[in-house]
C-alpha cells in the first residue's frame, strides 16, 4: 500500500498546486491509514471494506478532535477516489460511509487589554534598552505589531517577502491558506518607520524573506512561539500567550467596534463567513458578562440589602 501512496503523492504534487504544508498533511494522514491497515493484517488493497474504514474512524476518535478527524478523512477520501480512478480497486468502501461527527464548539481564546498592554510595554522596553540597531529586539517589536494590528496567521507572518511590502501605500500582500492572496494594512506611522529601519538593518543579508532567525534564515513559526513565551514571562503574564491568540483578539476587537463581519472575514482571509461568525459568540459572552455586572438590578439589590 505504501508504494501506491507514494505514487499518489508524487502525482498530486505534480498535477495540483498544493502548498508544501498540505502535501505534508496528506503524507501524514495516509501513512497513518496504512499503519492501521497493516495492523489488521490486510495486504491486498481490494480487501479494505466499509467495516475497516469505520474501525479506522473509531480509532481516530480516541486521539483527535472532530475538526482534525474530518480533515484526515478528506485526505483518505481523495486517496480512495484516486485508487478507483486508477483501477487499483473495483469498489470504493468510502462511498457507503456517512461521516457523522458532532462538531466541537471551541471558543477562541483572546488576550485581555491588560495583557496586551504589558506585552507592548515589555517589547518596547527591550527595544529601547538595546542600541536600537539590534535586529533581534526590533524583530520582536514588529512581530507583536503585525500580529496584533493585522490579524495575520503566524505562518503568514513568517512567509512575508520583502517584495510583498508596499511602504508607500502602507500595505502588505499576504499569501494565505490555499495560496489565496489578500491585502492587510500597516496601521501606524511608527510601525512603518520601524519596518523601514528593519529593512535598512537587514539590507546586507541575501534573503527574499522579511523576517529572519538569529542564523539569518527565514523566521520560523516555532521561533515566534518561543519569543512570545519568553516575552510573556518577562511581562509577568501567567496566561499561555500564543501567536493565534493575537488573531482572535484582532477579530473580536474589530467586532466590538461594530466593524462589519464581512470586512473582518476579508481581513482574516476566511473563505467562509461561517468561520468568522465564531467571534460573534465571543462578543455575546462578553456582553452577557457586562450585563450581569452593570445591570441596574444590582444597584436595586444593594439598596434593598442596605435597607
């Protein structure tokens, strides 16, 4: 089965314009399936039936959330469609399977205003205490500024190329999920000035990418996570601050300012408005907390208790 998977992945990479990240996910998903099929001692691909696939789905339920299972099964479905099309199998066992999974409703975690303030204070303190020609501290300032003010994904931040910047129009071209392009805005004169300074400081380095690691290679997502972890600790923040929390905070902040949901969808690069609507849930929960705290009934009860 493994050699057919390799053939499928090679042909998919050639024929479809998929990102390396997507191809890596396909490889992991199909390797996982192959390992499970081997554990059932099935050697003939034509002997994989509906009940085996259902067993596989059940095994995934013990390890993953619904969203991950659905994504993995998309990889499996595409692979079996290929097997049928290429006549490796005569019947597709997935055709008679309806994937019934109740979606997890996960409320995205955001960063409080107080925490954001502390992060800003710390990152600028580090920068001001350096000689201001320190690439490392300037990189951290720009990481925070862009994550918080544009809502871009950490992978999108790391993939920004110098040619994606338009300083004159204060815009950045972002290559998002599915290789979809969108424009985000640099929202302050200060940030624009710092980006210009960063470009000057790194002009001698031969790299197409804007942000770099210490070894002058492209900034990695892991490096961003580690920097945030260190900054949070230095700022005495107990919460586990992640890059994606800046994206959630960006979206909810705009919603609280009554920015149109479709505009937020465009800025975030969501292909579906349904994805963006999760932020309405966050806003409603905040509204509920405010009502519970600020409703005049509380004042009435306080007066009654005093009386």
